[in-house]
């Protein structure tokens, strides 16, 4: 009578702890926030004085290279911190690091482009996107329980794909 029902556990993808389960979400969040802060702290427009006649695309990609390299350093620190300081459960650490690098490339290109195109309004768009993605990416709770708006925009959010790749 003490156990009227027998329950058996059948784990498909067993996760050691909660921190390892939400690491893809918080890693993705840290990469986005790091790049958003980076475009706020470092000047985005290149100074063409004394460089001769340059095309706008040369100025864009020349300056972007600085942001790309800084975002890669930030991401490398984030993923190594996840792996070696927080000791998250990770079956393929090299894939996790490469996924972080690709995520950083994507986010840095998107955030830098919005900032250089729209200035401070572009930075505000990045913050708005951050808020929408935190609520609607399904990182801390299933997207199926989110309001209809978030379920609709879910496939359009970059967090969704980054977290899936990191998992």
C-alpha cells in the first residue's frame, strides 16, 4: 500500500544539473550582451583621415574586424569559463567552442551593422531584440507555454538557433 504505482525513469538526454541545462541560454545571452556593450564602449565609425580614398565597404569591414576580434576574445572567455570554471556537462567541448565562435560572428555582424546603420537607434533596437529574445527564445521555459506573440516570432530569433547548436 505504500507504493500503489510503480514509476520507472527512462532518461533520453540525461543532464547532470540545472546549470548545464541552461548553459546554452546564458552563454548565448552573455555573447549578445557582450557585443551590445562593446558597440557602446568602442567607436563604431572608422576615421578615414590620412588613409587616402577608401570605399565605404572598406571602412565598414576594416572597422568591423576590430569588433569581430574583440567579440571572439569575449566569447572564448565565456565558453572556457563555462567549461572549466563552471564545469558544465559538455560531451563535445570543441564543438561547443566552435559554436560559440560562430554565434559570436553572427551576433557581432548583426549588432555592428545595426549600430553603424542607425547609430543610437540601432543600439536601442539591439536592446529591444535582447528583451524579446530573453522572453521568447524558450531558454528557461518551453516556448509552447509562452504567449502567442512569442510563439510567432520564435523562429525569427537568433537565440533559438544558437541555443539549439550549443545543446
